[in-house]
């Protein structure tokens, strides 16, 4: 299985740091948060990884290089139009080349390294077309939210709903496993929340079209370094674990 790490966003909520470098290079513990994502993949046996870059892209190349020192092989793809997460995933389509693949967002820190491996196993065993790693966020308005159905199947998805609109308190964690049919779904969606092409909408489109979309709560805790508070929290979590 191949891996894809989107790392092209402008990181507006992390300014001023992201005026100079991408948020994926913010440190959690002794390494950049994107290196934790690479580590998650390696632990899941995924060593052929496509990193989608955009904003301040050269800094990511300088940090990760070919991936040799991290025990993986990295291919870089540029997302020219920064128009959302769905566009970033779509940018990697040629590299994925018709295979099943795992996605870990480049700003995600997950403290239990078995999380992705288990998600991949769930996807295979349950014969899913898309599997979402889920978690329980305190603030539903900052995440994609899942409407959970029978047998870990998804009944619906809403990107960053208001508290009233949220169908549950089960959030999208930033770890996914997809069959290549997700690329077709991405082509079919229009712009969504924040005037961007949302991966959440593409996954929901798959479900509407009758594909098997499931979720599994990931092991351990996870934090994305999307805001200064969450960056501090990720480092606190890391220090406690260390
Ligand atoms: C993205 C996804 C969202 C998910 C989140 C996890 O949002 O769109 O569904 O819950 O990552 O970190 P972003 O944080 O890029 O706005």
C-alpha cells in the first residue's frame, strides 16, 4: 500500500510562523509534525509515500529530502491551486496509480503509533471503499463530523458544522484509507465549506453513490497543530508521553 501526506495548506491560523515556513514543519517534541506522520506510515508498513506540497514547499523538501534517512521513499507532487484538501489528495492521483492508499494529514500528531496499522487492517477486513479514523473532539465546529450508522458504517458527514447541526460528537481525525474510487468522487463535488473542495464532501459523495464508507475510532489521542493552542497541547501530550 502507498501513502499520501497532504502538506500544501497556507496554515493561516498559525500565522506569523507560517509566513516563513509551512505548519507541517512546526515541532512536536524533537521532530517536525510531518515526521510523526511519516513515522505512522512506516509503522503501518507503508514506505512509498507521496507528499503533496504547495505553500513554502522548498522547506519541506529541505527537511524530508528523499526520505532515505527516515526509512521511506518520498515522491513530491505540487498542488498548484490551494483550493482545499480534496484538491491536495487529487494532486497525488498519478502516483497512487490505481491502488488502495492511506492518507495522514501532515499537521496531525497521533500519539499511538499502532493507530494507522489498525485502520488499514479494518479497511481490508471490512472490505471498505473509504475508512475514516475517528476521534471525539471537544469542539465539533473545527472538524468533519460523522453521522454513525450500524456496524461502523457512515450515514452522513458534515464538515465543520455548528453545534446544532453536528450529527454526533465523532470527528474525522485526519487519518484515512481509500480505494482509488475516491478520485472519481473528488471530481464530482463542488466547493464546500470555506469555499474550498472538501475531502469530507467527496467521502460523503462516495457514500451517497452506494460505496462502503466506514469509520473506526483510532487508538490513543490525536491533535492537529492547526492553532497555537493545539500546538502547545501536542507538545504537552508528547512531553507527558515521553
Ligand atoms: C481537515 C478536514 C477535517 C478534519 C481535520 C482533522 O480540516 O477537512 O474534516 O476533521 O482536517 O485535522 P482542517 O484542519 O485542514 O481545516
